[in-house]
C-alpha cells in the first residue's frame, strides 16, 4: 500500500513539473521584438 501511494505522489510531482515547463516555454517573445528604453532611464 505504501508503494502505491509513493508512485501516485511521484506521478503528481512529475505531471506538475511538466505542466510548469510547458507553460514557461509558451510565453517566449518573437525574434523581432526589441526592448524599449524607459523614458525616465538616465543610464
């Protein structure tokens, strides 16, 4: 019974990590986008 609970916990952790990686990779900027400087940036 303990092994079954351990396997279920591992599956939930692995699934959560895969969801986080997928959502992190989906918000990349296109290659042509350049950052604009702030108007109050003195440097």
